[in-house]
């Protein structure tokens, strides 16, 4: 049956997968170079936290506008703007010192010159990167809503979202080697340039379903089986949907809560795990390549498996929302194993790597379903805007987690073999998903399609 329908929609999914891979490659370079950069520039954990928080805060604000921007100009143009900007932002990190010096000269008269030049330069690079990267998920979720019927969306989302895991795997396998061979500046430039290669394939293979000559009539009808309004796919929204209007719906707040509470967990794993391996086990540079590659390989299983998981309940007769929420509460239980990462960490560094890997895999499974709740419950013309609002909330949650982590790691040291700061952070990471699910279920007890 699927062979008769056609499979071109999966080509689009693979494009989204590779874009997300590049997205995470670019954002992870800094965390992998942290040991080198803190030695070269004398950073404290709080300095690094400020740089990471600048990315997260800018990303949060930019997500709000990125969703609106993409809903207005359409997925194709929106993705082009996003990947060009974030690729340039990634490469700009190599010029952090001259940029930082320029910023000090310009802003010194208002008292900001006291901030180290290197910190200011990297903050600038992270902010440019964040503005561009904010376009990835609103555009990808919108493209998924355009090209997939509801029953396939969480699997498609899980598939393209697994690109984040591939990016997270490739980064520790490539960045330390590039740094050792050509220096840390080269790592930012080489990894950043990859995005421009992706643009070639995007221009060739992507168009809206109505304008896609490679899409058969049967596959187009299959995509449209839910009877949703596709009028926004042509690059404009027929009527303005205000942010305040979207905030009237419990469905919007459910997504906001889910992102705010749980996104910071992923940010913490992404930005602080290399530092954890150094602080707890004295590992750095090429020593962390294999452990982090294994950890993020586990997350790929979570992303794809989590995207498929609701189908198990759908096939048993559950409606889409009930199936998704049943899948999500099951997924939310897996991160609880992270509670054991520190108590058992003295056995071997592989113990926390595997336990944290399970928690990170659960996050990706959770994320695939959380994103899909938006396209489940909102019309296509508002999907990117809602994703942007929730993404902003997730970014703010990430800022809070990053700042708290930096403070804890500077002020709370180890007792015996246990790092107190990491124990506190791992405890939050373990329980966050159950907490988020309870609030989401309270806000939206049963499936209800938003009428705009």
C-alpha cells in the first residue's frame, strides 16, 4: 500500500534530519572545547555559564519570532535564512578575540569593559548562532505538518530529531581531532561551513506539497487525509494569529510547561557533560570522544523509538492524544535512573555514561512526542508560532538551569568521590519529566482540537 502511495515525504524528512544534525554539530563545538578555552583564557565555570546562558537566552527570544517569521514567509525561505545565519554564527566564534576587543572599545564607557574580552567575543558568537538556530525546529515541525498525516508525525519528528543525536555523536568524534590537528579556531570554521552544503539539497528537493512535482496525487491525498486547512503553506497566513490569542488556549500552555521544565535537562547534558567528565574523572580532549559518542548513540534509539511508541497505543484503539500521553508518561519514568549516576559513579565512568545516556535517550523520545502535540492540536497555519512560544519557554528554562549549574559547580565541591553540584543537577534531571507530564495532563485532560 505504501509503495503505491509513494514515499517522497520521507525525502523531506531526511532533509530535516540532516539540517538538525548540522544544527547540533554547530552548537556543541563550544562545550567540547571548554577545557582548552578555559585554560587559554582563564575562564571560571560562571564565565562559561554566562556564555552558554547568552546562547540560551537569545535562542529563547529568537524562537518566539522565528516561529512567527516562518509562518509568515513559509518553510522553504525560512529555513534558508536560518541555516545561513547559524552557519555564519558558528564560524564567527573563530574571531571571538578581535570581536570581543571591539565590543570592549564600544561599550567600555557604560562599564562593561570589566567583562573579559574573550567572554564578550564568545557571547557575541553564541548570540548570532542562537538567532539562526532558533529557526530549525519551528521550520522542521511546520514541514512535518505539511508533509505527513497526523498518525505519522511523531515518528517523522522522532526521525528528524534523531539528527540532534547524530550531531551530538559526530561532534566529540570530530571536534577534538580537528582541534588537535589545526587548532580550536579551525573547529569552529570547518564545522560551521557544513551548513552551506545542505542548502544545495534544500533548494533542489523542497517545495510545498501543492507545488512539489515529485509528489504523486495519491501521496498528496494520503498527506491530506486529516482534512486540515493548508492555506498557510503558500508562504503567508490568511489572517493574523496573535501570540496573545494563542496564549488563551490550555493546549499552548501545556506545550509551554513541557518545554520549560524539560528542555533545560537536554541543554545541561549538551553543555556540561564534557566538563563533568573532566571534573569527576580528569578526562578531556580525545579521551572524551568514545564515552560521549556512546552516550549520544543511545539518544538516537530514544528519538526514533519514542516517535514510534504512540503507534502501539493507536493500534490498540486509543485516540492520538491519549496514545501520546500514555507514551509520554512511560518515557518520563526512564530518566529516574539518572539518580544513580553519582552514587554508582565510583565503579567506573562508564556507569554514569550509560545511566545518563538512558536519561538523554528518554529526553529525545519525550521531545519527539512533545513537539508533535502541537501539530496534533493546532491548525498548520499556527504550528510554527506555537512551537516558537514553547521554544522560548524551553530556552528560558535552559538559561536558569545553566546559571544554577555554573553557581553550584563553582561553590560546591566534592565529598569523597561525589561532586555535590552534579548530584543536585542530576536529581532535577531525573524527576523533571514526571513533573512536566502531571502538569500537562492537568491542563489538557483529553484531546481537543484548537479552533482558530
